[in-house]
């Protein structure tokens, strides 16, 4: 009985192997390419980013979601730098993060009233979702904040804001106001300096 069972198992494996070998190399490649198209990767990942509007960000987030099972940093990652148990920039440097921890924390604290779309402390990127103030429901804004470099200086921080106004039941892009971005950068820089002083 045991011998006949072994023969059946061997026969099944031969049959499966034979079926797969009927596919030509071109067919196998076509199947693989279809499974790996950018649209399919984005669809499977559940990323909120759109290939049409920001291809690089969509693919980066999608691939990380598929690789880690979560967002840009995976499901379980929760980086809140400079908490009570993580108060020195040397700890950040040891982890290989090329960003200033005070700028990172100051950025998050400054915009803590806005919903976050994604954060990546390794790349120093914070992307918010659309935010509408209660006293101005006809306007909404979102922010992209980039922290670059380990030094606490102006050159290592960039804020890009995007605002829209509601006109005839449709959201219409408003002109970019560079001064608003600079103002927000200054607020974050001042907060970062205070954080550094208080961390002693």
C-alpha cells in the first residue's frame, strides 16, 4: 500500500512538471511580465498613490508595501524620534538615517493637526493628506515636507504646499505662494532649534 502511494505521488509530480514544460520561454516571460506590470504591482499593494500623478512615489510605496506588508515603513514601523527613550541624534546616525532628527520631529509636531498620508524617516519625506479648516470649508491644502541632510540648517528643509478652492462643486488648484512655504519652513526650523536646546 505504501509503495503504491509513493508511485502515485511520483506520477503526480511528473504530470505537473510535464504540464509546465509545455509553456515556451516566451509564454513564461509573458506571464511573468503580466504579473509584474506597474499597474498590477500598484493594484496589489493597496497604495493610495496614483501612477498617473506621481509614478515614482506610487511605485516606491507599492513595492515597499508588498515587501513589508505595510506602508512606506511597513505595518509595524513607528518612528517617533527623540522620544524619552530615544533622545540623542547619535542613535539616529547609528541606524544610518541621513536626516536631522530635530528637523524631523519639529516637522511632525508643526503639522500634527493635519492627517498624514505617508512618512519615511529614512528618505526624510512627510506627505500629508488634504486638510480643510473648520472655518474655511471652501479651501483645502496638503503638504510635502523634505528633510535632507544631518545638519540643522535651512538648506536641509523644504516645504511644498498645494492648495485648492471649491468652485462650482469642483476643486480647483490655487496659485503657489512661495512665501507661505518659506514661513512654514521658518516655523519648523525655530521649533527644531528649541528641541535641540531642550534635549541638552
